C-alpha cells in the first residue's frame, strides 16, 4: 500500500510541490496503478516477444533528394537584422 510519505518522497524526487489535498488525492490513485501493475505480473509472458510498439511502423519520410534552394537575397529578404550576407542574431554566449 502506498502511503502519503511515499507520495511526498516521489514528489520530492520529481521536484513537484504538492499540497496536502493533492497528496491525499494522489495516494489512492498511485496505489490503484501499482495494484494493476502487480496484477499484470500474474500473466505468463514467456512466449511473448518484446516489442516497442504493437503497430507496424513504416517510414513516412520522403527520399532525400537535392532540390534548388532560395538564393541568398531571397533568404535574407525578411531578416530583421543582417550583416552583409549573414543573419545577425543576439549574442547568447557570454565571454
């Protein structure tokens, strides 16, 4: 059985601040979840192959083909700030 102390410990590890009301509401919910997981342990899964998904996955990406791109002036046309042939952006790394 999950106690409120267990919930507080998990919340602390997850860096969550839970009110007493939230802790009391979550305690039986977590206990029910763990009870369900425990009931799954009773199933015989020896002959079940491990999978990451039950739906066959297919790639939806297109083939990587070379295509013409914008010329430099078109690419820089809407730049809020530019320096010569480059985009100018605010400095984010300090010395």
